[in-house]
């Protein structure tokens, strides 16, 4: 299985922090990687906030073009827990991407912006798995994938 982290790929692009088009190019590069990998008959996990239908449809099409199935799963939690987890990750991570995205969220409205995105995701069509502790969440994810 390939873990394709688009945020990681984005940091491989020169001057990604100031290049407004870096996110789009990182997703385009990931689409090529995903399609190529899926054609080998193996699975891809894409840990990505993809809450815009026009973006999600690109990944669905890539899976179908490769003859693979697409399963969209959103891990859920209460909005205040999501805010606390985001803040804890920002304090603990210490990497350039987390610092960048934390600063971006702050500019966009901080905790309230995180709550807004959470509400947007509540209305987005996908399978849902409650995010609790890692072991329970993983087992629940496997159960959802097995029945998808």
C-alpha cells in the first residue's frame, strides 16, 4: 500500500511557502503517482482534506482510470476535540509544513475557521469513522473498508 501524503509532496516543490500554485501542482503530481501505483494492482491511502467536489472528482477519476475502486472516508470527532488536536499537533510537530499550515489557519480565523471546516465536512458525502484512540479508530476504519 502506498501512503500518498500530498502535503509532504508540496514541501518538495521549490519555494512552496510563497508559491500560490504549489498546492495545485502537488495535487497534480500526486494524481500521476496515484494512477501509476494503482495500475500495479496495489492500494493507495490519501490522507488529505479534500472537501471541494471539483478536487475530489479528480481523485475519483484517477482511481477509475486505473481500474481501481475509490472509497472516501472521513474521520470524525466533535469540533472542540478537533480544535484541541490541531493545537496539540501544532505544538508538538516542529516541522516546516505544520508551522506553515498553522500560520495559515491563524490568518483565516484560527479556531473558528477549524470549526467552519468541520461543519463543511459534516455535509460532505463520505463514509464516516469516529476518531477516538488510534487502535479503535483503525479497527473501525478496517470494518468500514471491508463493507464498502
